């Protein structure tokens, strides 16, 4: 999976969030945005360049988990 393909639903599956609560949805959206921004800032690469590295997607999910 590419980092640009990670969706709110993918993060919710990874975190095993089963509720369709608006609060959780917004929280997951913010965490996903923050995780992607952190990775972009840390690496200095844009999303398109990061898509070449599949392990970055896992790092993004792990960052979301830490933020949750």
C-alpha cells in the first residue's frame, strides 16, 4: 500500500475501531493528517516520492497508533 492510499477507514481497521462515531472519525482524520505531515517533514520528501517506499505506509499507521 502507498502512503497516499491510506484512508481513514484503513487506519480505523488497523486500530480496530469498530464504532462509527463522529468523534472517532474526526480524530482518525486528524491523526492521519498529522502522521503524513510528520513523515513529509522528517524525510523532506513529498507524498508522491514517499509512495515509492512501502514501509513508509506502515510507519504512518504506527504513528497514528501512537497518537491514538
